[in-house]
C-alpha cells in the first residue's frame, strides 16, 4: 500500500544566545534537510534570514513526501544546545536555544482567504549586512487584517512567486490557529496531552560535551550526537511513533 504523501512547513528561528543561537538554527535546518534526503522527500526553502557569521536568524522550508507530517510533527518546540562556541576563547560551555514550528501545509480547500482582508506591500530583498539581493521590489509582506498575522517572503527574485509563497505561509498559520481554537474546545486532559507532546518548552537538549541528546518529554537520551545532528533522526522519530 502506497504511503500517504504529506507536505509540511518547518519554521526554525534563533532564540537566546546571540550568534551561537543562529548557528544552532543552521545546524537544526541541516539535520532536518539531511533526514529528508534519506527519506527521499522533496524540500524547498521558502524564506530565510541569514546572519553575518553563517547562521540563520530564521529559515522556513517545505518538506514533502510519504508520512512527512507524521514523522516530523513532534519536533515543534524549544531546542536547547550546550556546547563551546567556536568564538569562545576560554573553553566555556554556552547554552543557546532555537525554536521549531511544524505546520501542515493546507490544501486549497482548507482555508478560504478573502483578498479584501489582505494588506500587501512590496520592498527590496536584502541579505546579510543589509546588502540588496536585487534592486527591484520583489519581496512581499502580507498582513491578514482580521487575525493580525504578518508574513513575508523574499526568497525568490520574482514578485509573483514571493506572493504565492507568502500566501502559502499565511494559510498554514491560519490553519494552525484554527486547529488550536478547535483544540481549546476539547477536554482539559486531552488538550494537555497534545500540548505536552507538541508545544512544550525546552523539548530537547543537545549536550555536546557529554555527546548526548535528551528529549525531556519522554525522558529518553541518545548518544552519537554528531551522527543524529547530521541527519540520523530515525531513533528519535521511532521513539515518538511508539
């Protein structure tokens, strides 16, 4: 039986820890990207905001393939890293964080957006250091007035493509908000179980000095940290699927 193809949107943002949190966000993106490659999933960067030292302040990307949402859905939350940054001269271990959000990419029939509810503006795409990627106003900012949600996209040089991508991001976030509203109507016990699995603070710690990854939600640890960060997520995914 052919497995169901699913498309998800993953948003990774640097948290506390300055430049090191941006480098950690980059490492998380690489981890999911390489795992997607092992699964044969397609992937596409929708938007990104790189830091000057090679990390990411934010990166948003799409993964599409068999059971993509089922396998990645529990990655959402705060990820914490403990390691000695490359810029650290006294060999002190620093703690930094990055946040991960996993959104199910909606189908066109899932969310109905009224064009009259949108405020759309254009601006010039920019890269690290404020350098312009191009001189035309190809980047898009969309404000959904009823919800107050704002999305931007500057990953493409074509304004129309950026607009389509921004509308996809907006639809995904509106769908997530709708699901959370539906969730609030469930019983307290059921709601708390789902929140504990998907939205918990500090869901996982990546401890480099001890070569250990610990998921705090299920109280389980794995070693071979470098191997996991380089894309071997299978042991963690299997633990959650059980």
